[in-house]
């Protein structure tokens, strides 16, 4: 008899713990939105600063992808929370056009990609 009563109590508590009728216990995470106003500025002989407007709330950072000329995009830089710019200075070559796009990320979730911005590194600099 005692066993049946204990089992009944456990089931009731288990059901109550899973219920969330009023929705006040947790806020839904905000939607990830594409960055806008993306621009690329050459800041050194072989360095580019990529800046954007943050339109998302709740992102954990941004992924900046780069492609050279007509190649494929590759992940180049991961930023921290609330970053609005990143510097790319790894493997850039003169007389090559680089295209960048920015994507908000939250854990394994990826938001929409920004518009593409392209910059060509030429000499002389500056």
C-alpha cells in the first residue's frame, strides 16, 4: 500500500515540474538577424577591418567568412559577444580581391548571412 502511494506522489510532482502554463519562467531566445551596413577597410598592407551593424539580440558572437577572388567562402574569424568589428590579417595577398560576409551565431545555431562586401588589396599602400 505504501509503495502505491509513493509512486502516485512522484508522478504528480513529475508532471507539475514539466508544466509551464504562464510562460514566465523562461524568456524565448531572440531571433538571430543578419548584420547590416557591412564594410571592409584596409588598415595595413595585408590587413582588413570588417565592421557591421549588430541587429541581433542573444547572439554569442559572429562568424566572419572570406573568399579570395572567385574561390569558396571559408570561416576566418570568430568574434565574442557584442563585437562590431574584426580584423583579418592572415594570409592576405596583394592584387587579390577579398569578399567578406558576417553571420551571427548562438552555440550551434547560425543566423542569416549579411550582404557581401568586397575589397581589393593593391599597391602602393597607403
